């Protein structure tokens, strides 16, 4: 478990501490999302998995900071806290998870951590094409507010009470636009392949990813790569949560070292 004096270090948020955690799942939000999106995950996590999330600048309790508009500067902001979590002298296995834009950020963060000698034990990506198959070239980050909001409606990941609150939307749109720019201009950063297991999750009715784009993630690692498809749209994580969340937690536990000792009460 992350010690109390590190729970709010920089970008990393511990959403529901687990005193006896053997593994840590660090989650990366989608475009426009914040760390709090994973609070429900943290409450549903089993006793031995502590769920954390990164808080991107420009949202949540970092609302007064400028949002990153490219993945390099975002990594510069996030990686120090991630490195601390991976090398804090604790016998805790760390796994990264990211959905949509968060999948690309988690992947690039895993690569940078690997270069510095502190890679995560595994990576789970969701709802995002493999880096070499990234669609890019989008122009919504330069579109009108109305067009940007129409795309948020299309994907369906923003709460109705937020979409109906014009004042709140006006405050959030700069960060959302910055995220769209980041993912629409994203290209894989120079680096070698990972050497960790990668799990790819996606939904069969998601317009943002195809089966081929999901399968192409196998090229990012020399380790094992598993691909699993669910029913639903881009935000199947919520509509199929009862099935998806246990799948993610099984992946986290699979990353534990063989010498990890399970308690008799392991659920």
C-alpha cells in the first residue's frame, strides 16, 4: 500500500486504500475524464488490490493547472509519481490500466517506466487502437464547442447532469479540447517494445476500434498479449461493469509473482 504521506503525491490519487494490498492498479482516464471516474472501481476492488488513478492537469483537484496538449508533456507531469509508486520499496505489484485516450497514455507511461528500469508488471488497455494503428488526424480539437459537445454525446461517456449544465460544461471544455488535441495528434514515441503481458479489452459496437486494431496491440510487447471483446459501445466499462471489472482484477492478480502468498480468505 502507498504510505499516507505519498497518497496525494503530484498526479497519483489513492481512491480507497487497502492496508494489505499485494497489487496496485493505476488507472488512466479517457479524454475529458478525471481520477474520480474510478472511485467505484476502488470500492469494489478485492482486499488485495488497491486502485489508484492519475489526475491529469486541468481537472478535478488540479483544475487550476493548464491541461497538457501533447503526450510528451503529459508524461513529464505523470511519470515522477508513477516512478515513485513502482520503486517505493514496497512488495506491491503495479499494473497500469487505461481506457480510450487513457490507453495510449498508459502505454507510453509503461514504456518510459521501462526505460528508467521500473516497468509495471502488466498493462491493460481498453477501447483504443494499437499505437501503430492509431487513427489520428482528427480535427475536433479545432472544432466549435457545439461540434465538440456533439462528439461527447455520440460516445456517451459524459454524465447527463454534466451535459445539461452549460456553466459546468463551459468550465470543462478547455480540458476536454486539450485532450482531444492530444489524442488526435498522438503518434507513438520513439522507444523499443515492452517486455510485459498486455491485455486488450474492447466492445463489439465501439466505433473507435475494430477487431484488427485491437489485435494489433500484440506488436507492442515481446510478452504475452490477450484480447477480449465484450458487448456494448465505447463506454462498455460502465454498461458491462459487472463482467469487465472482475476480468480486470483477474489480470492484476495474474501479474503477482509466483512466490506471492495467498491468504485463505482470498475471494
